[in-house]
C-alpha cells in the first residue's frame, strides 16, 4: 500500500485466483475492510468471555474438587450397579450357552415342552380376545336391530365388517389349540 500526503492510501491492483484483475482502490488512512474487522461484542459478552465462570472476586483454585449432591451420588451408584448387572448378565449368558451346548439334546425336549406350553397360552389369550371382539360385534348388531342405535360410527362399522374374519380366526385358533393338546 502506498500512502500519499493527501491522507489517502492506495491499495494496489491484485490478481484474483481465476486470473482477472481487481482495480486499485483509494481509501482513507486507517481504513479496515469489513471482512477484516472484528465482530462486535457487547460488554456483557466481553466480560463473560474473559471470566472463569466463577463469581467476581472469587479466587481460581487449580485443585478444586466439586461437591456432588446427594442425588448425583445416588445416580452414580445406580449407573455402576446397572453396569455391574450387565456384565454379570453377559457372563451368565455365556455360561448358560456353554451349559446348554454341553447338555445337548437332553434340554431340547424340555425346551419343546416349554415352547408348546407358551404357544398354548398365547393361543388361549388370542382366542379370548377374539371372542370378546365377537361379543362386542354381536351387541352392536343387536342394538341396531332394536333401534337403540340409529347409525353406526365409522369405527363401529369397521368393527362389524370384520365379523367374518374374526370368526375364521377363532376357528383356526381352536384347531391349533386342539393340535397342541394332542
């Protein structure tokens, strides 16, 4: 930059990366381009940027030990206990896997019996739920016949329209239940 006696500075012409040239610019002395200016910061932001996060006047100690509240200590104990339980679970799972693999087919019969019992229970639950839905549908149909309900809502209409599907499902589940018993 060349400075003249008139108080202006001339920024010489420069070449851009794409090969074109910028014009030389005549600016006042002390001019700072906007992209080189510091961002404005309020007094409050300047104070907080320079502070250590402690109240004013409090000395900064390097070896400060933060005190934990009762709840923080309790939460840490919980986390440690959960972590310990997870490691124990994984250990017991590995032990169980090795035990089942070593026992081999002896446990297979027991597992199949348990699975049959579980599937029997789930089939019974599903059957109970479907029968309940069927009763509700029949109650709705009865109310429509007795003119207790003039017009069914959208949900009620959908429920009544599923009657045949529910009957089919009940029939299938009853067959499955009979097969499980045999």
